[in-house]
């Protein structure tokens, strides 16, 4: 089963909240955490990854906080999830891990098609689609 972890879920909630704000406004992380009822410390770790991945930017001091680095329509759900979770795949062997069954795996081709379709679908939706919901 494909699962979205708390980390990815919280990251999506944070980004959706930022997408609903004025693109020029920096929102304090404490405000984002409070508005979404998310743990501040965990959200700050997620924010570091999102900033390093080029999805958000920050400003320190008075009037500081976080904002999207690009318009929400230019940030795909696939990009966000891959940044926070790594490759999106249903099986460990698709994430580069060794599998003793690989040479004779009967379901690998189907799982490859499923993974391709899933990733294509995630790439078709942007953060703007989530914030419009």
C-alpha cells in the first residue's frame, strides 16, 4: 500500500496554507503551525527540507517567516512528495534496494506500470489544485 507519512501530510498542509496567502507575504512558522494545529518543531524540520528543495524561502526578523518561492501552480504534488519522502514507489526494489526475487519477479512489470501511472497523475496536479479544494 502506498502511504503518505505524517511528514508529507504536514508538509502539504503547510504548503497549502502558504498557497492561500499573498505570494509576497512571509508567514511566521508559529502561525502556520498554530493555524493547522501542527507540531512546531516537526514543522520547522519540514520547512528546512522544503527550503533546501527550492519550494519555499524564508526571511528572518520582524515581518519574517516563510512563503512559496514560486507560484503554487508551478509546484507539482509529485515534486513535494519526492522531496519529502524520496522516490514514490510501491516496493522497496523500486527505491534502489536489493531484492533476491528480482530476476524472477512475476509482478514487477505490473508494479512498474502502476508506479508510472501514479507518478504521472501526481505530476499532473499542482499545489494550486490542493489549495483550491
